[in-house]
C-alpha cells in the first residue's frame, strides 16, 4: 500500500435547509459560537472534532471525513480495493483538500488532507 496514514475522523459535515437556523441550534447544543461563519459554511470546533453545516444541495447527506496524510495515495488505495470516486480531490481553501468515495454498499466516505 502507498501511504496508509489515517488520522481518524475529525470532521463531519451536515447538510441543512437553513444555515442560520441550524447555526443557532448547534451553538446551543455545543455551548459555543462557530469558529467559521458564512452563508455557505458554518464550522464549530468541539472537543477535537470539527462539525460543519453546509447548505442542503452542497452535499446530499451527512459525511464523515477521514483525515489522511496523502489524499491522492489514499484515493488510489481505496479505488484499488473496489471503491468509486464520487468527488475527486479538490482544494477548498486554506491548504485543505477534500474528496469523497463510495464504498461497495453505496456509503459515502470523506477524505480530507491539510497541508
């Protein structure tokens, strides 16, 4: 295998119909204000986890993102094992790259690499 360094699930993104309303609910749940707050993305850092809210339509379902050392190597490993790339690696700003793959049963797995 190429680079198998997995750093764990540290990021979970939730699609929401109303980002502003969801922001209030999640802020109440976590007891903190978001660290990232825009109309297209709201992010909370809670106990070592990053919980993000994205507008419904930006993604179809909740996605847990596995943090990896080398996203291209991990995509190659996962596709060689039978996974299908749903969304190829792309830069989302701040040196962060994300991709999604679908497993053999249709589950969506997120991959995230910070540089």
